């Protein structure tokens, strides 16, 4: 493998300031809205809380600025309709 080579799935060039911006934004939000607000008695409880937050709030309800202030589920449904309309 050549030095400094990256696959296109990485999303940027070596040293790009926006390399992990989306993931960092998500984890920052998760920490601010869920993890820093409570203590968990076990790792299993923390995992279940994260799952419930993501599947019960973050994806279906929470509005995302990058999606035009729509939830991911609303955005995907609108895109599906737009793609299937003649």
C-alpha cells in the first residue's frame, strides 16, 4: 500500500479537518443529551439507553440541520417518494 493512501470511503484527504466531523458531532450530541445527564448501574443498562435514544429519539424524531431540519426518517421517506414519482 502506498504511503498516505486512503480509500474513498474515508471521506477526505489525509489530515482533512472534516474527516470525522459527522461521527464526532453525533457522539457529542449523544454525550450531551443522554450520557452526561445520568449514571448507569451497568454496561448493559448504558447500551440499552443508547439504543433507545438512537432508535426512539435520534433517528425518528430529532430534527437535523443537515437534513433541512427534518428527522432522518422523514428525510428518507420524502426521498423515497421523490425517487418513485414519475
